[in-house]
C-alpha cells in the first residue's frame, strides 16, 4: 500500500514515516509540507492513500481534498488533524474525505485507520463519528426521497451501512472489486455525496433501509 502525507509539521511527518517504515505492507512514497502542488505530487507518486492535514500554508487541506477528489477519484483520503470543530469536520467530509482521525490517536489506531480507508472503510475517531450522525439527523427530511438506485446499488449501499469493506462486498455478492467500485461511484452520483461517510450517513438518517 503506497501512502503520501501532507502536513506542515515536520516532526509529525517524520514520526509517521518511522511508524510506516516499521509496519509491514505500508510504503511511504511522498511527504510534503503543503498541498500547493498536490496534483503533481499525486501524479508523481501514484499513492493508494493520502494522509491530509487541514491547516497548512498556501492552501488548506480541505481545498487539497477537493482537488484530489476531482482529479483522482480512486485515491483514498484520510484526514489527520487536530481540528474537531463541526465546521471543519463537515467541510472535509463534504469535500470528499474518506476518513477523519485526530492527531492524538494512538499509532496502532492510525495504522488501523489507514488500512480501513484503503479497504473501502470510513474510519473516524468516535467523537467525530457522533458529530457526523448528529449533523445528518438534524437535516433529516420529512419524507423519504427516491434516489432511483438500482437493485444492485441498493444491495451494495445496504452492505456499506452494515460496515462491510469493498473487498467484503465483492466476496458476499460474488462480483469483482472493480464492479463494487463502479456501483459505489454511481451511488455517490445518485445520492449527491462525495464520500462513503456521507453515503452511509445519508442512508441511515434518511431511513433508506427502514429494517436496519
């Protein structure tokens, strides 16, 4: 798994580099103090996972996430930041972040989060996950909307709500990993969301699967 980091804290970048160096299956292919050149950085390194801070010089990480999501939709993005205020959390998720972890997380938790986001999960610090659900509950519509999901798309979304990763969905439905990704891309388009976190939260709060 190839990983790059965007964070203006050199000490933290070095610490994460050491952590990844000692963890089998992880390869750090880039480490940057800003995301002004994020498009070129990703073209050069071709990462599977991006670890992104928010507060950086020149361009903040949320704007960086938007650029990544618009140009490299297959790249997984994990926010790693000190910020836990609602505004930044929701801005990052809306921009397309796939996970949101605070910098005070234990090293093992960070490795687990990287693995989870790479596998199609949406890892979050527990307090952040609660904020996300509360936010979506606050905007819960009175009537259930019809997003015109196909039967297969509903199956895939239901399994995402159950917490299954892309790989697990592939095995359960006996379809390829790429087919799962294609279905999820269509689900995002139909639900008007940019990340799995948003898709799952929307499915839960809008009661798209009443039996769950």
